[in-house]
């Protein structure tokens, strides 16, 4: 494959001389090659049980499948359908689920048929904190067993709300080849093997990941032959390459003005879709003076959420009303509120012994969905005498640093399976707090609602479960573990010759669905 610098294509004004565009060999000239520009410098893993960043999850979603799946283009849990499983049954007490598998589903690269043995291996792996970033979601899994090559039974310690979400084509629900995982070992993370519509071909460090159509995909070979998933962290470079026709699909800026401008571009279509990544400012009480509730309330009252939403834009945001994202089952407009009030914020700081104000340090990503709103927040806090010192780093470093408990405030956005339990468990349960044996993303070390979160997870009465989730949210709001802001929706731009093959309303993996139905002209 012959490569040439992008600046040679678009002129000498481009930002990154390292960005290369590769001309396809003549023999491949008739291939349908989808060229995607991702806002990233590289991937650290394509292991579905470890992939947590948006750009990693995107590529993973095209490679892997689950026992069940969300319909392509949808995040509606009521429309979950079979993937590797063709049918399933739930026991009357909710503690046992039995899945019947399709026969003949083939893994990539000659790794053979996907069977119950692979499912058992995958779900046990997803539950293992040494192998999975999502292990806390599988704490109620007592046993996963193969009853025969095409039948799997999951036994639970207690019923799990919306268990199908944990075995779907998302996060720990992805099915890996046991044989490939064991043969490749650590190499598996960058040479993954799934049974999805596209299979891994190669990874070029800080350049691209290449996938090709899975010839034996059980739903039929994809109409797109190859995907070249390019890492282009510069917004300007991605946009220029798209405008020049060198890319077919790119990450857009999640900003109103940018969306409006992109919609005016000839031959382009802008897709704004759910789920939003729910933006929250988590407050770390292990760093003084944030251990004082009055200081935390002062910060909450100094943040003007309405201004942030206006800054981002109505088309790309949905306001939050709780610590659980909008639209999740169990979300409740509960607990005390802390409306924007600079005078009250200053009074609270003075009451806490800081009449001259305070300084708070925060690690902040240079990602365009994080840095601009944090700069707005920095200006808001300053009005109340709160000096926010930001250590701006690249996105990969940001993820590493915020998990070392060095940031007083953590601005974080996430999309999870749309049930209150998933968000409460991951962000507000002590088992998930940073530094815990099974740490996930509880950056605020919140633990006031553990009892309610645990009880709701095993409550079989839907009304009682909702009441427990509501009480958990009230307690977390009262403690001011974080400041819920807004949902920031996904923005992608494509050439009008790219047809996803399905209506796009949402995708939990935060990227447009590219399946066997997608076409490229």
C-alpha cells in the first residue's frame, strides 16, 4: 500500500505532516472502502472487555457481537433482538436465564464456530476485574455454564435489572473466541477475533486500523469491503480531509454553530443521535477543602448549567435533572437543587472559612467536547472566588490521570445501558470508587447510597425498585457528589453516498452502525 502525506493532497496549510493518506493498490480499485476519521491519536486496545474510550468502542462495535443486540440504529431496550442467541427464557424468580444459540456462526480468521464454550469463557472474562473494565456489572453472576454446545445458562445470586443489556453487543456483553484469546494472550488486544460483520486486518500505530468484510458473517457478507479507521485528532485536519473527499465519515464537533455550518456543506449529511454522553462535574472530597460540604455546594451554585447548554447548543444537548442521565429507566427529578447563585456561593465559602476564595486543581482533556465547556466553567467559578487551575493534557493521558485520584474536579461524560442501576453502580457506589479493588469511575468517592443501589438491583417489584432508585438519587444529590450538567449527543458527518441501511436514532457504542446493510456509492 502506497502512502502520501495529506498535505500533498490538500496543500501546505495542514496541521499534521504525519497524517498520511494511503492509495489503494490497483487490484483493489473496485473495492468499496469506507474511510473513517476518528478523533483520536491511536487505540490502546480493541479488546471489547477493556475498550472504554469512545473511539475504541466504535471500532470494537463493528468487530464483535453479543448473545443479543440492540437493533442497529436504536438504543431502545424494548427492541433488543437475538444475535448469537436465537431465543432465551427467564425463570419465574428471575435468577436463571437460558439462551439457545444459533448454529454455524463463524468467528473471524478461521477460528471456527461460536459455541456455548465461547459464551461461558467470554462472560466469565467480562466478570473478571483482571480482564475486564466492566466487571462490577457482573457481580450478581453466580455461574455461567454450557448445557450443551448450543445452550447456555446464566445463574444469578439475585435478579438483575435488564440482564439482557449485560449480554448485548455492548461492553462486557461482547463474545470473544476462547481459542483466539488463549492462543494470542496479550496480543489479542490489538488482534481481536469476534464474529461481527467486519474482521480485523491490521493496526498501524498512531495511523489507522483496517477492517475487512467478514466473508462468513451469518447475516450475509457486508456490502462494504473494507473500513480504514484513521486516527486524526486535529479537528481541522479531519474537516479538510472530508471536504477534499478523502474521508467518508468523520467525528463532528458537538457544538451548535459547527453543526449548522456542516449542514450547509454540499454532499454532506449530519447525524445527531443518542445516547448522549451525560456530562457531570464530579467533586473529589479526598482533596481539601472539597471534603467540606459547604465548599461543594458553593461550587455547585457557581456553575450556571443554562449557560453551558446555551454554549453547546440546543440541537446537541439535553438538560439533566438528576445524577442519572435523562431518559434512563429509574431517572428521577429528586433531591435538593442548587440553582446558580454567585452570592450564595461566596457566602458558603466564607462560612467554611474561605472568605478570600479557594484554588482547585483539575486534570482536563484537550478533547473538543471537554476543554471548551471546562473553560466556560472555569470562568463561572472565578466569579465566585473559586480559582480553577487546569492541567490540560491529551485525552489518553486524561483517562490515566483521573484514575490516579489527583484531580479535584473531574469533568466526565459517559453513556451506559439506559437503566438507573448501570449509572448509579459505576459512578456512585463505593465498590467503584477510584482506589477500590474493583475501581471503575466513582471519581467523587460517593458511598451514601450503597444500600439503596444494592437493594434496587435485587428488587423484583418494579414499583419498589423505582422507589429505591429515587431514594439513592436523593441521597447523592444531598451529598453533592457531583454536579449533573447535560447530555451531549453524538455528532458525525458523512458523504451522502454512505447509507447506513437503517434509520439512525441511536447507538450505545457512540458511532454510526456499519453493518451488512450499509452501502457506499
